[in-house]
């Protein structure tokens, strides 16, 4: 029996030793209003979230060691998921709630529990379980004081006086009591989910710098029982009075563990998704989060709890049942095409955990996968001319933009028809269905019925003739296979391509029906026929490595010619004789000043050999550093070294790129 420890809740998640972005719990509504009025200061980590949160990996959605999501979009956690929950107290902050209460709050099979919440929002496909109930482990005492870990910085300051160190201490202390391998649900060698409950209230409720602000983050991996432990979430023992803990904070942070970002505005000058989503203010719905909102349509889809139905043709009388009880969300875009910008339509009713919603009816979400967060609001009613806008924006039926203007967390005027009795959403309505890119779209949702458990509407997706992009692919190597041409909406070529085409051999290609926007093009020879680009396959891009050329599509585009090359590799050894620790990063740049973003990069846990594959021809410059502060970027003072000019030719294997760190 493992005794004397914590209550860890959560499920499938991978450990990330680096600090990659995640999402902190939004402040309680009372605290939020105090921040808005200037009574309480904006927490330091939210004054510049790009630095304090995103670069440090706080509250951005847990990731794997290689930076990939724990779950791919649309394929989330299912079945019984073992969650470890640990409880920790301090000599200067004793616990006041019995450990057994967290058996029920997190894992209870009936009543108002985190387990019941996730069973409801997943339509019974996900069940949170544990091998070690919190009561069997009890509260453990941290080796340092609570004040040491908070450091008057909400527990989110610099290591080691922060929550990361607290989790490291906890993991080390409970090692002899917990078989961590039982929490590797998918057998990949990484503990999926760890939740740490600390004694006392959370700073998201108190506003005190001397309390820990609930969050999801990562530690340097600890190898225990054959699995690595890195990602974790942290929640408080209670809100204001011992025994008043609710499920909202736990459910929200678990959303991060499953890979979701925050959907509220860190700057507090807008409301983001407001009370309509668990990943925003909806985590506080009910009494202090006793009835947290369901996920918004995008988050629900990302977790795989629903598979949006693509409306591929104009359809009348579409039945749209309440999403709380039926996995029904509709994907709507021009001609039913898959695109990084689109609308999701859902029917939300005040039932189940959605009982405390600010209204009911049809919600139309405007999604832009090119955006990273809900930090930047668009105040243009016509949607266009807004380079900065939410990733997940609610098209508020009353057209008042109160979420963006920070005038409301959500109200009865947001759904259709809602209090404004809006029964139509089209290119000429207010709000309208215009694209962020060019103000146009053929999308229309009309004849929207009154709010009910099953609503109806007519959905239009055609009416706009979309342009094409064409060019030619050349290749002089010997590899065989189909030529794939991919169009991405980001210069890093990450995620799913927006459009693609295939030709049997080098030559001309055309990609048809491309929506207006900015794209980046890549091509490769699919030698193994799996339609997935491998590092060993010949490839090339439109532009140069590190600086791909942006292609603006506002009409038919020609001349997007790409040369593909046999991939090259580079290898060497990194030496270091010092004493500081941290992962070794090797980065390749296209300039000797090492400015901008690295063209290629890799990492190794300790000094030694490395190898990079899939390099394009060119002249490069290589540097390496030891990431002692765990922020995945070079900082002055860290062990550092560089290598001179490296020339890469097609298909070459360049060796001896050795660097000594000083």
C-alpha cells in the first residue's frame, strides 16, 4: 500500500520535460472584475503571456517530448484512463480537508464529480479511474515550505522556487509508494496524467501572489518504474472555505492535459469564448465552478468526442439536436471544402453540466486554425481586415461583439435566434459569414428554428467559384514514387495541409478550388507510398529553407514551381565538460548571426553524438547550447558553441560537425 501522498487526477497525457505552452486557469469571476477595475493587478505571467506562459510552456496543452500533441486532433482519450492524483501539504500550509473527499470529487462514479463530467461530455466514451485512491496515499508533506514554492510569484516564477520544483519533490518522495508504470495507459513509456492537489486555496480565486495559480506545466522528466514523468496539472484543496472545492478547476486543467489551449484572453481586455466553453470562463459556471460548461464545438471535436458532419451541399431542414446528449456538430465552409478557416454549428441547451449556460440555442463558431489562441480580438463586424482575431470566435447573434469588447462573458443574445430573434446568418447579415481573408464566403445558415432540444436550419455552402494554383515540380534524382504537392497556411509546414495534389512523375500540377488566403508550398516524392513525408524522401519547397515564399491567393495563381532534392544528413558530436545540466539543443540557421528561426534543429539528453536527416541543399551555420533553464531557447550564460560554414549538397552525408560547449 502506498501511503502518505497526493491525489493525482487526469488521464492520458504525455510528459514534456520542456516548458511548452499550456493554459492557466482563468481567474474567478469576482477576481476578474477586480482586475478589470484595477483593484487587483494583472498577474505578472499574463501581462506578456507570449513570454511568461507560451515560451515557458504553461497552460498551452500538454505535449510529447518531440513537441507533438498527446492526441492527434479528433482522436482523443477513450475507455478507462488511469489518472494519478497526489495531495501535498506543507509545514506552513497544513491540509484541512480529508483525503477521502478527493476520492469522490475526482473519481466518484455518481454525483457531481470530475469523472461524471467527462463521461457526460464524452458521451460515455471516457472514464477516469485510478489505481491509487487519494485516501490510500493521504496527504504528503513537501520538503520545503509553501512560501518557498510560491515565492510571491503564484508558484509560476523561476525554477527551483516554483511549482515545477514542488512536483519534482513530490514525484521523488512518493516513488516508493506508487507504481508509476500503471499510469502509462498507452504503453509508450510516458506517464499520461498527473494532477497535484496542493493544500490551501488557489490564486485564481484569492488573487494572492502567495498562493499557487492552478495550471498545467511540465518538469524535467523523472524515470520511475520504467516510465518518464513530466506533464502535470495543479489544483487547490479548496476555494474559500475548506470543503468547498468544485470540479471546474480540475475539469479545465484536465482539458489542458488532453492537449487543449486556453480560450480566454490572457490580457483581460476581452472575454474570448466566455462562459460558453470549459476552456474559458465556463469553467466557473454554477457556484464557483460547480456546473462547468461543456466544451465548445472546436474543443469537443479536437478531443474526438464528436466528429463534425461536413455539409457538402446546400441542404434544407437540417436537424441539429442538442450537443449535450447527441454528438452532433456541423462543419460548414465553401463547397464543403476542408480549410483552416471554417464554421462549426452546434445546438446548446441548459441541461446536464450546461445547466448554467448564459443562454440556449444555436451557436455558430468561427474557427481559424492559423491562429494560436484567443488573445487577439477582432472588432470588425464584417470579419475581414482583421489579421488579429480569435482562434475560436463565437458569432454572437445580436451583433454586439460583447465578448470581444469585454462587456459580457456571454448572454442570451449570443445564440441564434436568442433574445435578438436572429434567424439568419449569411454574407449580408449582422454578424455575417465573411472570411477573415477577403470578407466573402458562400456560407449561410437560414430559417433557424426556435431554441429546442432539436433545432432545424437551412445550410448553404455553394455559390462561390474558387480559384486554382498551378506550377511544375522538377527532380533530377533517382528515387521513384508519386509526387505530392502540399499547401500549408503556416511557414513551418506544421499540422494538416490545407490543400494537396498528386502527380505520377515530375511535371505540371494544379490544385483546384483554393480559398483566398496566404499559403506555403512543399513537394516530396512519396517513395514508400504512404502519403506521409519521411525524412528519407526527396523533397523541396517554394522558396528557401527557413524562408519559404508566401503565396497570396486572391484569384488563379500560376508559376509556383518547386525543385525537389534527395535529402541530406548531418552528424557530429557535442562535447561539454562542465557541471550544469539540461538537454542539448543543436540548431541550424541560414545566417551566421543565428537570428530568426532555426531552419533545422534536434535535441539530445546528454553530450554525445547527434544526427539530422532531411536537409535541403544550401549553406548553413550550426550552433549548440545546453538548456539549463528548460525554456527551449538559448539564453546568455548557458553553455554554448558554434560551428563554421556547412555546405550541404543533395543527398550528401556530412559528418564531423563537432561542437564544444563552453
